[in-house]
C-alpha cells in the first residue's frame, strides 16, 4: 500500500515538474528573445520547403508503422491503414503529452484496435525503443568521435556498437536466464525487451532495417531543416544537434510537447559555433515543425476509418 502511494506521489511530482518546465521555458524565451523574434524566420521559409520536409517526416512515420505491421502479422495482416492510424496517433500523443505518458497509448490502442494483449504489446514496444535508441546513438557516436583526437577509434567503436543488437539476439536465452528473478529497473526493462525480440533471424533483420530506414529519413530531414535556420554550419554539427535533441525524449522529466528539454538538446552542440540566441531560435523553430508534423499526422490518422471488428 505504501509503495503504491509513493508511486502515485512520484508520478504527480513528475507531472507537476513537467508543467513547471514548460511554463519556465515559455517565460524564459519571451524574456530573453521574445516569441515574435523567434518566429520571424518563418517569413522567409517557402511553402515548397515546408511541404517537402513534412512529406519526409510523414514518410518516416509510415516506415515506423510498417515495422510494427511486419512484427505483428498474426494480428495486423490486411490492416495496414489501421496500423498507420495507430502509429500516427501514438506518435502525436508521445510528442505532446508530458512525462512520457504518451507511451501508454501504444498498448491501449493495440488492445482496442487489434486485440493484442498488454504484455505482448509492451514487450514489443520496448524492443522497438531499444532499436530506436541504439540507432540514434549510432548517429551520435561517429560524428562525435571523428571531431576529437580519438578519431582513429571511430570506425572500430562504430563497428562494435553496431554489433550489439546481433549479440543480444544471439545470447537472448542466456541473458534471459541471468536476468530472471532480478527486480532492478534495468533488469526488468531488459527482461521485457528480450521477451519482445522477434522469433526468427529474418524478422530480426527486417525490424532492424526498417528502424534504420525510419531514422535515416527523419534525422537527415531534420538536419536539413535546421540548416535553413542556421546557414553555413557543417552537416556533422547539424546532425549531432538533431540527434541530441531527439535523445532528450528518453529523459524522465518531459514537459508537455517536450518544450525546453528538446531545445536544450539541440543547442548543446550547436552553440559551440553559433550565437546562443540564434541557436535557441533555430531549436525552437525546428521543434515547432516536428510537433506540427506529428499533429498533422494525427489528423491524417484520425481521418482513416477504423475497420469494423468481425
């Protein structure tokens, strides 16, 4: 009983802190730069550029939906549009809701749309998130390494890093035995993620390939978009800034819409070569576009009719 009450209290504390981050961020931007100045760069942004960037982000959402469609053939076969609807709505909720509450929508929607049990959908979601995190960090490791004195180690370290999912799949049974019965947060996470591993090597390679396809499209699109707000910055820095912005999604404190933390992630590397105010303006506008794209995606998903259950 005490544990349950402490968990509820902790959730309320995280939620309150998330809203506080949002309020402080909005007030801070207004005080330091002014929201009118922040939004001014959109006046020089062409509709063609916006439509292309939006189409590419929607494409990345479709690739993510295809990964899920391929993972659950016994439940989702013949229901591609409904799968895309779920992914678009889940993606928007994940981006907008505070404190990572949007992740809860995935098992709920999977149960409602396709009758998939909570345990099955949660374990698959953890596997997808493990692949997502591994892929994003791969984009971070290499640019960071080649920009330091350790650049000679960049390729070997990237090779080792890229082999980790393969080793995890090879040793999944042994890892499961070692983690069995352990109560630590990391152990529980790993047990659930291992349970969500695909049943065959071919399915494993497909889910990994679709993860890379999704993130290549999304990160390169965001890096190009960021370059429209901070010209004359090399691609290595642009890509690193986008990656660190996306990595903030794993933080335990997540304001509604991710405001504040996302911008901090983008600014951290970008401010090394760009004026802080310019970097903040670019980060805010990039973030607004990402949120706008996810909301447009949710609208598209909402317009897709649900197939009647038989």
